[in-house]
C-alpha cells in the first residue's frame, strides 16, 4: 500500500467508518457537547484517551475473560478509566470540567467505547486494538469538531479557542457581526439540525462511492463477459483454423 | 480452576475491581488537594468581594436546614455563609451572607441566580441589598413585597446562617421575630441642598449681636405644586455660634394633616443647634414642607453669614484668591444684578486652554448678592476632555458649590484638576466681580475695585506676544548686546514649575538684533521630567528655532508640551527684549556709540522689559501726555482716522474693541466722533457699527449714555454702564483717543514731541 493510498484510506475511514456519522454511535454526548471548539477538543481528547486504553486493556484481558462476564469486566475497566479522566480534568482544567459536566462521566456509557471493545478489541491483538481505538477516537473528535465549528460560528458569531489549563484565550475571531447570530444553533435544536445535515452529506458521499464501486463492478463484469465471449470466439476461430489446417 | 467455573469468574472480577479501586484511590490522592484548591479559588473570588484581602478558612458546620453550602471564617473580619435555596426559579439561587465579628451583616452577595427581572431579581439589587447590609445577626430579615418567594428563600437562608453564627458567637436572639414592613425613609435634608425652587426669602427683624431674629418665607407643597402661598416662619439665631436657636412657624400654607407633621414642635426642635452646612432629618410624608422649613432656616443662616462677617479683612484675601487661578485667564461679564441675585457670564481656561491653547470653558453663574454665595452654575460651553474633565461639570459636582463663598472649600475632582480649577476660577472671578462692584459703588475700597476686574487685567494684550506664554512666567536677562547679536539668559516655567511648583527651566538664547531672529538656543538648566520633557530640551528640536522670529512657527514636541512651552516662552521673552530695545536703539540709529547706549538702557530698565505689555505699547514710549489717558484703553486697540479738522471741529472715524473683540476675537465697534477743537471736548458721538452682545453691550451705545459725554474732556468723567463694561470701555477708548488726537495738530506735528 503506497503512502498516498494509506492517506486516502485514513480519511475515507474517518468519513465512511465514522462512528458518529456512519454508525450513529455516541450521539448523545456529541449533541450535548458540540457548542464550542474547546468543549469538542476536550471531550475528544478524553474519549481518545479512554478508548485507546480500554481497547488495549480489553484485548489483553479478553482471552482470560469468560463470555458470561465480559460486559461487567469491560464496564469496570471503562468506568475506572473515565473516573480517572474526570479526576484529572477536574484537577487541571477546572473550567473545562465545569462546562463538560456530567458528560465526562457519561463517557462510561458512550456506545463507541463499549462497542469497539465488544466488536474489535476482544477479537484482535493489542497493537491492532490500540490503533482501532485511536482511529475511532480521532473520528469521534473530528465529528464533534465539525459540528461544534458550525454551531459555534452560527450560534455565537465568534470562533474562539482558549487554553483549557490556564483559561487564557488563544484566539477569538468574530465572523458574524453581533446581532446577526442564529441563537437556535446554541440550543439542542441546532445540534440536531447540524448533525442531520452533516450525516446526510456523509451518507450521500458514501452512496456515491458505493455507486461508483457498483458501477465499476458492473463494468468489470461486462468486461469479463466480453472477454469471455471474445475468448470463446477466438477459441472458435482457432478451432476453425485448426479444422482447416486438418483439412 | 476452569475458565467457566463460577469461582473463577468471581475471583477474576474481584481482582479486577481491587486493581481498579487501588488505581483510582491513588489518582484521587494525587488530585484531591488540587481540586479542593480549585474549588476554594472559585469561592475565594466571591469571598474576596466581601472581605477584600482577608484570609479565609473553610470550617466544618452542622446545618439542620440543609441550605448552607459552605462556611468560611475570615479572622479579624467575620464569617461568610454560602447559601443555596429555591425561590421562584426552580433551579434556585446561590448567595453569600457575611456576619462581621460584632454580629452586623458584613456583606450580601448574589453568586448565581435566575430570578425574574423586576420581581425576584430585585432582591439582589441595591435597595434590598442595602436593607440586608444594615441588619445584624439578631435582626429578623424583612421580606420584599412583589418578590415574596425569592425574599422568603433569602430569609430562610439568612435565618439558617444566623442560627449557626449566633450559636457560634454566643449571641442570643429571638429566631421567631418578624420584621416590620419597612417604613418610608425620612428624607435627609442638608442645608447645602439647592433650595432655590422654594424661593426662600429672609428679612432681618432684629440683631443685637447675640441673637438675631429673621422673618422668612419659603415655598412648600402648596407653593411648588399648586402655586399657593409660601410658608412663613420666624427663625431665631444665636449670632456668635451661628446656630439655630428656635424655629417658629407663623404661617402654614400646606396640606393640613400631612404637611403639618413637619411643623410639629418635635420636628422643629430638630433644627435647634444646627448651623450652616449641617443636615437634618425631614419628616417622612411631609418632604415638601420639611424642605420649605429647611430653606427658611438656611436663608436665615445665610443672611446672618452675609451680614455678620466684617468686610474689613477680606480684600487682601481676594486679591490672592483670583491670582490663584491667574493662568486660567478668567473673563467675567455681569449680565444682571438686581441687588439680590447677580448673574455673570464667565469664561476661563481649563485643561484644553492652559495646555493646548484651546478654547475656554464658559458658564453662567448666579450669585446670591446679600450672602455672597453661589446660587447656581450652568456650564454651557465645555471645551475640555470629554470623559475626564466633564466629571467636573456634572451637576452633582457643581451642586457642591451652591451656598459656597470660597470655591476652595470644595475639593477638586481628582484627575480633572485643570477643569476643576477652571470652574473655581469662574466662580472666584464672579464673586470678585460682585464684591468689586459693591466696593466700587460705595467708593470705599479702590484696591478691591482693581481685583474686581480680573478680566481686564488678565485679558491678553495682543501687542505683547510674550503674554501667550505668560503662564510660564518667562524672565530674560541681557548678557550682552553688541547691536548685532544679543545674548540673553532666560528662565521659564515648564511642567515642573506649572504643576509642582518646581524650578523653572533655564536657557541661553542668542538673537540676531537687526533681523530679530533666533541665532541659537541652549538649555542650561533642565528642571522637568527626564525622559519626557527633555525631548524638548534636545538640541535637535532647539535647532529648529534658529532663524525663526516667532517661536510658534515651531511645533511643540508631542508629549512634552509643557517643556516646549517653557522653551518657547524663553525664546519669546528674549525676542521681546530685543524688540523693546529697538525703538530706543533704532531712533538715534546708525552710530555705534548710541547702540551701546541702547544696550545699557535695556539692561538698566528691567521694569520696562519685565512688563512687555506696557513697553510694547507705542503710546508709552512716544506720547508721554496721553500715556495716562489712552493707555487706559489700549487693550481695546483703538484705530483712528481723521475725517476732517477745520480747526474748530474735528471729526474722527474710529474703531475700538469691546466685549466681542476682546473675548471672542470678534469685530471691533465703530463710531464717528465730533470733537470741538479749541476746548478739546466731545461734541457728539455716533456708533456706526456695533459688534457686541445685543441686549447687554448696547446699553453703552444707547443715546442717553452717549450724550453724557458731550462737553466732557476726559472719557472717564462718565461712569461706564454696569453690565456692559467692555462696550463702555470700547466707547470711552474711542472718545479718549479722539480727544488725544485732537490736541496733536494744535500743538505740534510730530507725535514724538507732543506734550502739554
């Protein structure tokens, strides 16, 4: 696989296998948190952290875990990780912690994490699981940032970021003059609208790729049939030639 | 142990949980103190608002009500309770209440609330907050009508805090006490308030030096609202102490049953022993009548103060007073004076004028004549920095001057010193003008009369350019003058001198005598702020003056305006010296010895050079005789043209500056004057162009005033028109210069030899 192809597959993976837009997993937190870039990044990093570690731990422990108790085992692992993240956030980024609020604790029941543990980590090796956790975490962060970018700009008119540790503003750009913001985008309604539109766009893209693939397949089939026919023709012709030669 | 056995599963889960638990407790041990610190920091910010700079420690508490979220002790200050309760909004609200160590409420601070604006939110606004702040830990908390739910929740919260605090401090109180609905506050009335609306009148009935009785009138409710009658009272004052002995209402015109609460004996007793500047509690519900009484008392006190003080020791003080504000160059014009109230139009420089040569501020000042105190100030042209200087022109500051007879009694507005001084200067000059007028009419105090016209003395005299820099008080001393180059040692005040009474800057200035241009400037002593003013003392800037005959051709150094001015003042004073020595030096002209004589003359006549206004006026050097007369009016710059002179009657067309010209750089007035040549008396005057204020100045151009000059030899034989001093002077200047001129052809041709 060339570098270019790998890159392409990374992005198509991001979009096509996106847990949020592709699989509709973890939407609860996505809708609630995506009000600003800061929140999106904070939540994203927390999820990546939990997801990668839980995938690694689950893949390590999978072989010694009996099927009947795998869910409680995974939940204990995930819950421990989430509590840990929560404590760290509260200690070092109190401002971020207060805006994320209960949603940090709700990472425990984020479907993506349990879902990846169930669907991937328990069946794969440590390395592959870690990579899967990172990919899924990045995809989740990417979706969250896409939604929050749109919501923050339309809802508040300002695109801004601040350092979560010191609360110092890194940049703040006013893109829409004050008075022309669309406050609905700050509310959950705006979250649903943004999410639906982005999900539709991803679906449309997916469909176009599928269609292309189907087309390509069809063409390939047709080409194969043609080749077969030609080969048969050629064989016939060859047979005829042979007959002639015999004769 | 099989992987599927129950025991295996149990052990596995147990181990997992143990490991996780250990891990978490480890992390918790690490982060818990940091989290606690963070949370305290958030709370601290609020705590700091109540006890700034205090030390706070969170203390354990046992609160049965469950409303208290935190208790913070601040040693030396008190205890703060953080309380959460639910009022109207179901999310509730959080606030803090603090009890000082003595039990009084030390602060009431909303932390977070979403109560409705105009209803529940009123509980967190000034009025109610002030009520709470006025309580102690044993007082019941009053409710706020219209915000019952919210204030009840606050009451419950504070009650819970009170219970804790009082138990802790050992204060016994009645936890079931109910607050009385708060009564309407009694109005606080100060004698310094503006009572002009009540139109107080006071008349002295008797004054034996110990006790003075006044019959006073002032409008109350009836007068102010229904155009009814004023209330009347007899006020007895103790003269030596200037305090009220008794108040007796002689006529009551307000609503019976309401207003008369304020005339009850107990209410009137409240005034006894008070003196000017005190304040008194009015009677609630009878505010108007209370004010009316206060106004009457005040008018009596004013009357006593106005009549009681001996006028003997004042003049000297006043001279000093007006010079205090000399740099603001005040100009005053009397608009009206009916003996009780005088109105003055005043202009004085503030920051803009003093520092950047901008416009002066203007105001109308009303003065109570008998008491000599300020009645009102209306600033109508404001030229200083908005947002800074205008704090001075805010009504509540201007009000402070009401009733004041010395503007220095009011503190300057910090950060707006210049504008403050400008206003004070206006007031002082109006007061001086008033005093001067009184003294002038009684002809008792010539000294006071002089101070009475600060405008005239301070008005810029165009002929002397140095007056531009007069505030820097430039001094120039001739070091050498060989007729081609004059060297001066000069001093002039810059920032340090003008603002901090520090030293003047000093410089050596060389001037090219024939051209009157600067040859070199060297700063020899620099007294201003290093790093700021020295930009203007730098050679690169000083060199710009070389070859210049008017220092204003060079721009000031930005950021070093004062020093720039100081330098320019020095240069100007040197140039003026050269100019002043000119007529003396140039007249004998050409020959070298005369020049040296001129030099000695310059150095020998320091008075003359120090008073460039006088020296520069051509009359003083050339016409000894008219020096006395015409120079009196020289600031009006009369211009004279002889129309005809047949030896019997001379007709002059003449222009002379009045109010408009002197104060607003407007046009001069113009007139035609006929003089009887043999007797040198005025035959007739006709004003052909009038440029001053109509309705004011034109009193001095009315025929009945002009006709007074007929047959007069000296313009000053006729008194000026009060309220139109400038125009009067303009007219007199015309007349005087015509009279002066008339003599010339009769005596001899050249002006220089004119003499009588």
